[in-house]
C-alpha cells in the first residue's frame, strides 16, 4: 500500500484527487489543509509520496517543500498545480522536489507520476521540458500579467536585492560594473512592470521566484 499525503487549500480538489487515486486499490491518501501543521502530520506517519499545491494562502508550496525536506531529506515531493510551473522550476529543483504534475492530468497520468516518484524517478511534463529549452524563466503567469522573461543573470540580481545588498555590493559580487548593473535593473523593472527595487522583489516574490529565506529578516 502506498501512503500518499496531499496538501491543498481547495477541499473539492483534495476530495476528488483522493477518490481518483484510491480507486487504484493500493493507494491510501491522507489530505491536509495548509493551515494545519504539515510537519506534525509527517512526524506521526511515514508517507511514500507527498503532493503539494503550489499556491496556498497560508504557505506556498515552495516554502512547504523546503520545510519538509529540512525535516525529512528523503521525502518524495511532487508539486501538484494548476499554474504554469516554469517560473519555479529552478528553485524547486534546488530545493529537492522530485517533480511536477498538473492538476489537469488524467487519472492514469497522475497515478503514473506517483508511481515514478515512489521509484525515485523524476517527473517532468513534456510541455515543461520543451519550455526549459529556452534560457529564460517566464514570470507573470500567476498574476495574469503579460508573460515576460528574466535571464538567469537578472534573477540573480533580484535575489541579491532581496538579501539587502546595495547596487555597489551586487556589482562587486557578480563581477559587473555599476553602470551595467543599473542598465540591467532598468530592463528588470520594464519586464516586471515595476518602478523600484522594492517593487521588483515584491513582484518576484508574488510569482514564486523568491523564497521567504531569500529575504533578510
């Protein structure tokens, strides 16, 4: 019997997914709202695979993944979302998520993804693999804004701003001139449709490009 943990803030989605998976006969699905203590739940029981929604009001799937893997490094976590996952791919892979499953997936595809994850096999939708061939990360899909792209260099700059570093410190750390940094910041502001460094990191946080841990206390 595979023990599955599903964390989502939509009761109807959780109940529907639970019903769908338990039809397999060898899957037992526990559902937990994000407001509950997920860490307490996983301390009381071992789960073979965990499915986390990406966007939840109490805690994002990004931060929940980080917290759970800090407690249980071998946990197999699939991100189960209805949103475009491309903007979060690098961060989630760095955190240790084993893969991604769209909420639009057919029953057989969701079941296959879970079984693959249980075998410690990565799960990435073909559509995402094709998108990752590009050297840019899409942002803006979550907010409904027109999708723009940030290069990896631009993302590094936004993360350094979130960590409280000045333009001079960022330029020195990334080995670029301050003039080049200022030019790149202008491009970032235009792509994110913001007017300041503070607005840039706020927008990046809203669309999931930054974790809470990327910010100074």
